[in-house]
């Protein structure tokens, strides 16, 4: 059983649509990170959220950390084919971020 | 600038062979991490170095797995007597400091054990 459950596992949408993916856990994290991973590459950090209830925006991407610091969501507005990839969330078990636990990811495909 | 590099990018090993995977972190990065990513899964933590000291090896799945970073820079992950369940992508990441810094990942080594 994964410590972090991500949903949906797969998502295929048309260019221009909006979407939300979720990252849930029964554990409390000191911070949570979202990464995007493309085939044959390592994950690349998109954002770190630290405070319960925190919302961060990165262009068309909006990240929210749950009030209890157990869950998070990523919302993409007007998705583009370049958004295609594997989106991973990772929770830090300690404040130094040296013990990160990853979810299995949401594989997003945006069709032109 | 140069990112984290890993070699080889692909490795095919017969069951029972030993393999060595190399990670070159970003120059000057203090912390180095190894992860294992099975097909369709997220990365799973294996081990963590602060300079040359291996501070956490709780994620290593068995005593066949061994990692070292003797001079606090390049690291090697060695797997002895490989088994089919060892097939995965092995990712290395480095970070600048020891507290809350971003981890930068390499492209990984895809190991296939036949």
C-alpha cells in the first residue's frame, strides 16, 4: 500500500480542457512537493507547499495543500500538449526534506 | 550548467550477475539520494548520503544492495547477484544542502535483469 495515493492513475483530455489531480494520505507531512516526469528523464520539481491551506500558482497550474497537511491537489487550466507527462506528488516525512515518499503518479495525456 | 548525470543509461544483466551504477551529482552538492522506480510506480527511497557519510540506508531492499560515496562526490550503487525483481529505473538525486533544499534528479539507469 502506497503512503500517498494519487488519482486518477491515467487521464487523457483534449487541449483546452481543465483538469484536477489528487494526492491523498492518512499521514501528515511537513511539506509536499509536485514533480513532472517525462519518459527517459528524472522527475523535475514544480512546486513545494509547506503550510496547511497554502495555494501556489505557477502559470496555468494551481497547487493546494490541504488544511491538515495530508492531501494536495493540482489543477491545470486550459491544458496544452506540452503538459503531457507523469505528475508525481511527494511528501516529506521530516522537516529537512531528506525523507521523501512518492505517490505512483498520474499519467496525463493532452491531445491536440 | 551540468546537471546530475548517471551511467550507464541502460544495463542488461543476466540473473546472478553483479552490476554497478554510477551517479555524478551536481558539483558542490552535499546531499545525494538513490531511488528505485519500478514500472508504473513512483520513486522509492533507497539511501541517502551527506558528503561521504551514508546517513540513511533504510530503503535498501536487501543486503545485495550496497552504495558508496567515498570522496563525497561521485556515488556508486552496486547490486550483487541480480534477480529479476531488481529490474527498475535507478534514479540518483543531489541537493545543495542538508536541510530542505530541492533535489535535482538525474535521468536514471534502466536495469533489466533477464
